[in-house]
């Protein structure tokens, strides 16, 4: 058998001694390498922890060891309290609450997913191990300031972080851990008009898409004819980007009224919930025409998706359409609006709302808001104020929208 070395070194403990009235795991010892006494103790989760007392006399070392031991006990108690009442614990409780809200139809899964994403990426790394009662105005304000400086997040996004932190703290308040939720920073939103396409810009986008449809770039394996139909359909249905990707033929029905055919769309995943999770929205007659003559010709099964049906991962389908739409607007030299905001697929919804407001000169905002699944306040705040001066200028042009869309189309 191999021999095991038993030779001593200058760092081997000597003169091990315990302290009367304290656990045997608390020991004092010396080493030949140092003139000072050392103290050591087993701490669960950390193993054997030792520290120099910086004392040469045993009596002084005992006093140091007792004080050090009591500090470790207090630290252990504080750690246990924080562990059971940390921000992370109540963040997990919030996610459980949101799961129940989803099952009751009170919350859409996307909203809970956004909260989880923000928690995992930013909030928990900052506050996860902090006792919930230690989070106050100053700590949250510094957190928001760091987010702004590091990633230049929009005011609306920063506000969502504050709301999320308040929701976690609300869980602690419900359980009696917090007497009340402290005052938290108020993030002021800049009510910048939404990025949309004027009628002339809309024509530019369609022209660019027609060019790509008729002369597809070899390196892009994408059907720009489907993109063209997507753009027109979105303009005439008021859909959000998160809503179109889940639409199937079973969610669409035709409506005949006064000799005009329109669509009634039962949005399966609206941002806001009502009537058991489904909200019906009516399209224009142009959307009905595109749907009957183009979309159904591609995929007519009840469970077929209206766009990119071949992609079963619908999150990927949304990302794919968004990236190719970005390519189209770049071709049209419309990457940004006059305020410097990027044009995305959301610009199609914004354009749809703007066109309807301009056509009606702002009348019946309640009907438009209800059909578009938003509020009159949102329309007044982000659309009406910016569009009011333009109404007389654009009303006549908007009557030719269908001509712009069909010009050059097969």
C-alpha cells in the first residue's frame, strides 16, 4: 500500500482548545507559521471557516472568538430572514399569481412572459437577494437610471420596470411582510406620435414590395407576394403584430352588409381580454378582398395560419416577418420617421388608425377604439393631437387609398 505522509508543516493546527459554554465546533488554535491565535468554526453551506484573531494572548483570543461567533450567528439569522423574505421569493409568488390569472382569462400569457423576461434579465440580478423591505425609492431610482444609461431604454419601457417592481412588492404586502408599498419613482412618458406611414410613404412601401415581389433577391428565400398581401391586410384590419401571427382561418368569417363584404376577426390572443378571451374586430372591404382572393388561395384549411403557415413556431414566424418587413422599408428608404423612430410592423397598425382618423376627421373615436381594441385616451394622446392639423390636407388623398394599393398589382 502507498505510504501516507504524516509529516507536519508550519501551517498545521496546534494547541487546539474550545471555549466553555460554546459549541465544540468553535475552536481556537495556533500554527507554527504565525504568532497569533486563530479561530475556526463549521458553518453550514460554507464548511470550515477560520480567521486570525490577531491576538497573541489566549484570553484576548477567547474574547475575539466569542464576538466573532456571535457575529456569525447574527449573520446566519439575517441570511435566513432574507432568504424567506427576499425580492426573489415574492417575484416567484407573482409568477404563480399570474399563472392563476391566465387560467381565469384575466391575463394574456404574453404579458406574463414579458414580466418574466424583465425579471430574469434585469430585476432579479439587481434585487433578487435583497430583503423586500429594503427596496425603496432611492434603490429603484438608481436601478432605473442605470437601465437608462446602459441601454437607453424608452421612457415607456422604464415605466414598465417600475410597475413590475410594484407588483412584486404588492405580493409582499398581501402576505403582511410589508405594511405598505413605499413611494417609487415616477417615470414620465414622452407622448411622441407613433411612427406611421403617410399615404405617400405607404405608396413607397408598396412600390418597394412590388419590386421585390417581381424581382426577388436571390439570397432571400422569401415570398414577397405574401409580404405585399400582409402589408395591405394589416393596414385594413388594425391588428397588432402580436395578434396576426396566431390568426387562423377558423378565426375569420365574412360579413355582408349593404352590398359590401367585410371580415369579422375573432382575435385569439388580444392584448386586452374580454368576453372569455376573444374580441371581434371588423375589417374594411379591402381586407376581405385580399383574404378571399389571395390568402385563401394559399392556405384554406380551418387550422391554417393566414401568414407564413409553413412555419409552425409562431414566435419565429413573427420574427421572420418583422425582419423581412425591415428589409422592405429599407428598400423604400423609410427606416425611420421624421422623429427618428424606427418603422416596424407596428407602424402598419399605427397607419391603419391614422388613416381612419383622417378619413373621419376624428369623429367617432369610441367606435374606432372599440374596433381596434384600444382606448379613446390612447387615440387622443398618440394620434389625434398630431393629426389634427393635417386633416384637411389628407382627407382627399385618403379616398384614393385603394388606387394606390392596386396600382401596378396583377
